């Protein structure tokens, strides 16, 4: 029997996260027209509480939770690996496509990787972890060698941007690394009536937590509101909503900030499209899907010089980039965006074009499919 089936291993919604939505979009893309694809859902329902969105990067993310929740998560890991054990020996499996983050997520995927190689199956490792560079660089030499050994065992490591491609090729042969930018399902943005709010509206989309720069954004907004009294901010996403709201109250801006919690589909698209700009002041990222969603909603972007963000946001062309944690520069960038209508409209048009031409999930699926075809050949 010819090994021509792809086994994709990754989580799916309703778990909330960029990886989950990306995997779902990829599974529903044109990729299925080219290949036979099986999927192993490794989601861990209820394994993360709303308070865990503030977990630091690193191993502490897994052990900061209470013991019951930690054991629950590990039990799910074992359960998923047992399911994998039952699938991988099947002779039709030619490629295992693993979606991973860093730290504990990576070590879990190493078990999947080792078993696949033992079964003579090729492996594509799709790296989504925003702290993967720190994961390698900060690890002790013995641990770093183990990480790099497993990366070298992969047949292909997928980097999500040019910056990350350069990072991985510093450690791996270029032939083992493929640059494949993220893509999104644009169907919910089709025929979207983009009607910006009558008054200035700043939109934040993502997890409400320190890593996403939420506690830099709130004091920056305090200064923005002082200059533009009728401006407002809209926060879409899960996380430390109560804590962020308390911070807004301390700053005296609670009446101008709306924390809506997570939203999905067309509703999310319409809530975004009412904004004047998307602000994502993250401290660490790979290539955030929320920026691509902002593009599709015709929003100019204010973000930070981290991860692969500078590969998609060009200073002064389709957004502004500021140093992570720099509240004053962030304030100035938001103010400039809100006060210059021509600039916003010009950037919005650039971003809408990029969304449809470069970041449709089928563009991404085409590149992933080319990797599959090369490895199967």
C-alpha cells in the first residue's frame, strides 16, 4: 500500500487560540482536494481557566495551574498519545504534520515525532510558539542539543515568516526549513460592510493578558482619551477581563473601554470593522492571526517590533510599529492613526488587498501542499 495519507496532529476550537483556528481553517481549505488527510484532535477541553491567560511563557505555564487542572491536562496528553499509537502503524500514513508551540508543547510533540520516525513516516513540524527562540537560546547546552536533535530529525520545519525562517536556518540546513505564512478563512469577511464608528474607536483582538501588552495599552489609552475625549476602545477576546477592567477603573477610563469577551465568525468581523485601527502591543509573537484578521476588516495596525510582525506590518505603509513596553511611543502612534483620516484610509486599502492576495488560507494551503508533494515524491 502506498503511503500517501497525511495525519495532521493539532487542536481545534472551541478551544480558544490562534493555533486552533489555524488548524481548523487548514483542514477546511483546498488542501483536502489534493491529499487524503486524517486529523487527530489533541484539544484539552477545560484544561485552561480564564485566569490562566496570564501564565508566563516557559515551563511555568504548565505548572502554575492548580494540581487538579495540571493532572487533568497531563491525562489528556496521555489519552491523545494512546490514540496516536493506534493510528501511526497504519501503512497508508506517509506524513505526520505536527503543530507545536514551545516548552511542554514541544516535548509532547517530540514523542509523536520519535514514534513517527520509528514507523518510517516523514514528519512536518509546524512551529507556532511565540517564545520558541527563547526556548532554544535560554536552554542549557544539554537541553539545547536535545531540542536541535529533534528539529533535525524532522523532514521539514515550517517557519511562519522571513524572520523565523532566518532564525531556524541558523540552526538547521536550509533544505529542512520552509517559510509558510499563516492564512485565515476569509469567508466571514466576504461582502463585509465596513462602516467605521462615527467616533474614534480603537480595537484590540486577542487574549487579555500581559504578553499581549494589555497593561501597556491601557495607560497609553488614558493619554489618548485625554487628547481625544470622544474616543473609545473595544477589547475582543478572553483572559484577564476582570483584572484589566480594574486597571481601567484605576486609570479613570472604564467608561470608555468595552471588554466584550471572545467573539466568533461574522459577529467578530463586524465588531472589528467598526474600528478605526487595530492595536496589538504584544511582547512576543510568531505571526499573529489577529493582525491578518485586522487586514481583512480593513484596519490599519499599530503593533510592536517582535517575532514575525515586522514581516507583515511595514512602518508607515500599512501600520506603525513601536518598541514593546514603550507606552509613550504607543500613545503617539495611536494618536497619529486616529487623527489622520487619509493615512488610515490608505493603510486600510493596502491591508485589505494583502488579506485577499497573500493571507487567504488557500494560499497557505498551496504552500503546505507543495511540501507534502515534495516529501511524498
